[in-house]
C-alpha cells in the first residue's frame, strides 16, 4: 500500500485499508483487517488524503489511440474543482512507462475484463460463435497481467458469477470452452452458490426472507437502493439454489426482459464499488425495441449513429416517447442510469442471428422494420450510456474483439489526491485533453467508500467473491494469516484438515457478534470446488488467539484452498492460502497422520464447525495450553512439543516412537519423550517432546516412526518445518 500522508509497510498492526472507492483508492494501510473495523469505530488511524487513480483512453479523429501524451496534456476536475495530476502513467501495448516522480510502490491499474454471456436473448448458434470469439480473445488479445472474470445470464438461474477477476487465464478459458458442451463449475460459481444458499437460510431463520413475489423483506421499506438490491439478492438466491422462483419469471419474454434489466441495474450498483475500470464484453442479442418502447410504426426513425452518442441519445429519447411498455421501460431506464456511474464500459457484441454479413464499423444501416423486433437499440444504449462501444451483428465476432483490444491497449493512468471520506457520496469527474483534435474516454465519476454495514447483500456477495478468489483483493483488504493443510485419516476415510492461526489482534478485528469462517477447496486435477463454513461465536471473555479449522473428507489428489474469517458487521477479514498433494493411504496395522508441532499458548480458542472437528479434538491436545506452530523455529537447541495421532488395527498394541530430523542430506536422530497418551477405540493420541540438539537454518523434514515391541508392525509419517 502507499500512504500519501505517511508511509507504512504491509505487515503491521491496524490501519485503515480496504479501498472500495471507484478508480483505485490507495490508503495508508499496514494491517488490512483493521481497516474495515475502523469504519465501525473500533480501530482508526489518521488518514487525511486518498490517491485517486483514473484510466483515460485518448483517440485521434481517425479513432487510433494517442500514445505520446504527458501529465501536462490533461486537465481533471472533481465536482467542478480543478485537481493537479500528481501521478501519471503511460501504458502502451508491450510495456508501461511510469512517469518520473510517480509514488513509489503505488499499485498498478491493470486492465480488467468481464466476459458476460447472455443465454436468455441469444440463440444457441450465436452463443457458440460468441464462445469461440471469447476463446480467441483470451488466446490472442489478453496480456499476462490482465484480470479476467466470467459472468452469464440465463432465464433459469439469472446472473451467475462463474469466475471472478483473476490472472489465471487457463482457468477462465476452461470455463468458457465448456459453455454448451459440458458442465464446468468455476470457483466463483461454487462460492456464490454456497453464499446464496447460506444467506438465504439465515434470512429465513431470522424471518427476513422476501416473499417470492414481492422482492421485499418483511418489515423492510419498499424503496431505497439496498432494499431493491436485497430483493434482487433473494430472487437470485432462489434461482441459483434451485429454490422456488417467482412465478412471474415464467411469464415469458416480457418478464424476462424486466428481470434482465434489474440484473444489469444491480450489477452496475455493485460494480461501482469495485475499484478500477471494468470492461464488460457483453455477448447478447439485446431486448426487443418494441418491448421496451412499444410499437412506433409510422414515426420517422432517428439516425442511429454510434459515432455521435449525444445526438443518438437525444433522437432516441424523442422517438421513444411515443409509445412504451412502462414496466420494462422503467427498469431498463434505471439500468442505464446506474451504468453511468459504474465505471464499467460495455462493449456490446450484437449476437442477433445475422441475415447477412455486416460491417462491425458501420452499424447505421439497419432497416426500420427489423429494428422494431431486434435488440440492437437496447445494446447501443447500454454501450453508449456506459462509455463503451456497440458492434453490429457480424459473421466474425473475432474482429469486434480485436477492436476492443485496440481500444483498451493504450491508456493513461492519472492520479490526484482528495480528502478521505467514508460517506458514500458521488463525485462527478471530467477529464479533458488540452491538445486540440483529440477525444478522451474516462470514467464519469466515482463514489466514496461507504461503511460495510451499508453494503447490500449483493454487494457483500461480490466483496466476498473478490476476497476469496483474488490474489490481490480490490475491495476490503484482509490480514494474511498463516494457513496449513494436513492429510489425515478419520474413521478409515482420507480427510484434509485445514486451519488458519489468528493472532489476538487479528481475532479482535475479525471475530465479533456475527462472524463466519469459510473454506474454499479447489481440486486442481478434477477442476471442481467445494465450500464449507461455520458461524463463529465470539468469546464471552474477550478476544483471544484463535485457530479456525475444517476437516473435510476428500479423495487423494492435488488441492489448493483458502480460508476466510470475516466479521459480518464491519467487513474486517483475515485469510490464509495453502496447497497440498497426497496419495491414497495404504492399509496398515499402524497408521500415523503427519505430526503436528505445537507451542505453548494459554487461553486460546479452537474454532470449528463441531466440537469433534476442531484441530485440538483431532490431534488430542489441550487448546488452553497449546497452539499449532505455524512460524519458524529459532536455530540452536530446542525442545518442541508434538501431537502424534495414530490409528491402530489392534487397539491394545504397544508401540515405541522414534524421530529423525533431516536437513538436506544429513539425518539426525531426535530423542523422544512421551508426555501424555490417550486412546478412544482404535485412535491413540500421544503428546511427545522432541529434544533437538542443534538446529541449523533451513527447511527441515521431521519423521516420526512407530513400531510394535516385536518389530513386525511399523509405519512412519513426516512433516516439514523451517529454522531461521
């Protein structure tokens, strides 16, 4: 992070972080979890100014990008006030040119694309062509540092987030490639499906779920942005989880157009709090003009010239006033209004089944009769109001996407400072280029960040998706906590035990009256995701060092995972990431799970979905005395406590334990002292002390071996640790 008022490193304790203002807002921030807590008055440091970053695209009269401008060529106003450009970057295809004097450590503002597929108003053949064009765009036009996401809309499931913004382009490609061919569930889809179901359950338990037909929660006022978005959230939750959907959704094209417009409006509201310029590449045939505006035959049709959007919109408004479907028109107009402030230009790729080849750069020549029943005008308005571009229906979508690459390949980043405020207020921005004859495309404005308590349910869903899936979340920034994954055998079945270690300060920020722990587990070989969660109860005697863990039955393989612990009132969060690969356990009379190194820790909390699934319950140690060792050991002589978990074919078996320490190729025997032993049926827990003679710096492998007194039954298990 970069502080304008003062500098701070990433790893510190409490500061305001979590920039959710549009553009990219960089706060003074070291401890990311404390930022959201600071909104609620728990933790706050003095942060006086915010660096606002804007992306600007500049073209000449021929439409070609202009790449030789400097900071002195731009003029920026914020709510009518001229703002000096203090940060400047020139991004051109093939490399970036950071201006001398740009703030050291300032975050890059890379390109972001959402590939948005409309399966409601687009026929199957056109959807296949759109898929192929998107694959070509990923293969040929996407840069390594571009962040991609995948969205879709369908009559049955509504809006689906298949994958959130990520630089893992191979994963995105696999999801897109599967459209229409096979079922492929992205990490984002698995996570959002789970969050929809979980939140819907909580809404129903509290009596706050909206009736299917109303879209409004009991006791909730029918007006206001959050009530509208929460009604939308409840409808989406039922659609995504296979619940009872409003019967109105089955009324055909008219109701589908209404739902589609509401989806765009709510997506735009949420997008305005996602930092940066979000390019939406929208594959759709659009909503029929006759449905939105009614039949207007006999009137003079306006000239549809996408190169003059102001004139086009004025003529359309006059033309549209003759007749209209009030419900659909109102919803569509609301969507257009929200898009103006979402900083998400829509590049609308018209997927109407073409009557013949059409020039994507000459969308004007469309007959009056065909325009009445086709969705071209709705797509042009979505593109025009959002600051994007419309591409006419064409036999070659790839050419349209190549044009999108040309438009977005060269851009400038302009930065200026403003007073920090958490009031959610809107600021109107105007960017002007002083050099004559040039045209600039930039965002129209931004919203100040707002307290997490004021987020709608849908905004919280997107925020959690970003938090769980992004390497560098753009919204509320989390504390990065140590995370460990261990393969164990429970009841004869392989499990993964995953846990994060939260310091007392971190736990104080992320564990409150309403907090949850989430595990997102991704099977790297099968390409499937699983999500688990549990509600955390805050300790009655105040915050304490805590371990949050999960035990999940799994097949052997390669897995990556992330655990998030979030305070549902403030948004403060901690997360950890880890990966593991393990083989199928071999049947044996003596089975050892990997040993768990411990450290002394009094008064800690061991958190899990159920008492028997906590880390201490699985490894048989007292969480009031010990906690897992997640950091490095100091060099030199050390006595280390270790929890050993064994599964025995014969419960009465007498065993001897031995240990060796391996550093590079050198092996050293380590004396073992058994301090405690406890057994239930076939599972035995041993608390042992390992006496290391002289630990050297490096990565060590610890092996614990067990054998019966006859020496015929033996087995061993290993773990690794670091010495500094």
